[in-house]
């Protein structure tokens, strides 16, 4: 390969990288917003929340009743 061909190909690669960087910068999505509400109306999740609340409030007896 001649130097001109290498420089042309390198220039094309650099341009492609620049385009990809612009796409990534403009399409950043907040992961928390993506998952918020994803467990809505899910009985198992509601049960886990109830267990966590009971344990935080000092009711560790709930752990004894919990089965996997």
C-alpha cells in the first residue's frame, strides 16, 4: 500500500469514529428512567418490598416464615 492509500483509509476511519462518537453523545439514556415502573403490578416485587420493610422495622420473624 502506498502512503496516500493509507492516509485516505485512516482519514475514513477517523471520520467514522467521529460520527459514532456524535451518535453516542446524543443518544445517552438514563438507565433509571428506563427501568422505573418495570416492576409495576408485579406481585413478587411487592412481596419483596414488604419483606424489606418488615425487616427494616425490626420484624425479623418474617424471615423465618420466608420460603424460597
